[in-house]
């Protein structure tokens, strides 16, 4: 497999295109509209990296989960642009496992997704680095987390990022800092289910964008946000899951961002689209905005 190296462009820019909640099913008309959206956004934005933050397929409502997944990523694969995937609560709900989905991804040269450590909860905990424009040293970091699916019945609701995943993040962050001469790399984090701070920011922080539904976060807070504050590297987090939310919230210096729902085969009143994220080499800031489907 070709090793895709992420790198800031010569002008110091690096752009990410986030799709979320595609909910690809059986290849019908709504799927076709979703995939046309993906193709259009990639052609318009020409990003350096494509990220899908979960619920790529609606596995619970179809029989050919593998076929749906291959259709979902076909346009991204064809583009040749490096891409990374994390999973949501619906991807492996029926008929297929996260491990099998990752096996499919490994068939494609521009895939960057990996299973992650076997001794850490979940499939798809990994970090990608973005090299500087003039060399091969890391200039930014991108963390990916498997946020799970559902909590035990005794608790209810959605799963939470587990303590060993938080510890994994701390260790990765410290290792990157040491490798970079005690320099804190600017970083972003991606997961499907929003962490509880997405709800908290609506009460004590500031938000810009649309909050059209309640935040469906886990009932338990396992401390990922606190760890990010302590490590000082993560500037922003990006989630999906709640299709009628697309806001960006500022909480204690970290931006908590929703992607814009991409898939037509699911609930939600918002126009379908994507989120663009732009990094600048050497800066601990980023810009982000919504892109809508032009039909």
C-alpha cells in the first residue's frame, strides 16, 4: 500500500473536508443524492484530507452492509485524496463489524484509517500527523476516536469514550511533544458521538450556528475534554450524530464543532452539506465553515 503523507502546502495551508452521517443504504434515489453531494464537495474544495465522522452506513436497515459501505466511499476512493474514517452507532449495528469495515478500507491506497491499539477500547483510535511544508517533521496532529455505540441498559443512552482511550490520547500527545522538542503541536480531534461538553457549552459558553435538537451525548463524562485542556494541544473537536445541530461552541479555549449532516437517507431539517476545516502552518488557530449541496 502507498503510504500517504499528509503535508502542509507550500503556502502553509492544509484543508480538511468533513462528511458525517451519510447513512448510505440500498442504493436508492436518496443515496444517489448523497453520493452526488460528496462528489461535488470534493471537486469544489479539493481538500488535502477527507474525514467521515461516523454513520457512514445505516447497517440496521439493509441486508448488504458491505456493498453499501463500498458505495459510500467509492467517490472518495476515486478522487485519490487521502481519507480517514471513524464509526458511529449505526455502522456496525447489524450484519457487519467495525473490524470488517476497516478490512475493506485497507484495500484502498488513499485510506489512512487503522484499527488502533488492541488493548484500547474500540476500533479506530489513531493519530495522524501533518508534516511541515518544508520538511518531514510533524507540524500538526489529528486524533481520531471510536466513540462506541450504546451504553449498557442499566445506564441507557449512548456510549462514552472510555478511560483507556483518554489515557491513550494523553500518551500520544506526550510522545508527539517529546518528539517535537517539547513543542506542543496544534491538534484537532474527531469522533462521532458528541462529548457532554457539547451540551455544557450551550449553558456556559458561546455558540454560533444552529442548535435544532437536544445534544445526544453520553450520560457519563469520562474526562476527554479535561485531558485535552491539560495537554494543551487540541484546538477543536468535530462530531456528528445530531443531524439538526451544526453549531460551533467555544468552551475554555477549545472549539466544539458539529459537522453538517451529509446523508439524505435519514432524519433532519437542515440542508445537507459538509464542513471545511482550514489549518495554517505554525498557528494554533483554525478556520471552519459549512458548505451546502448545490442541486
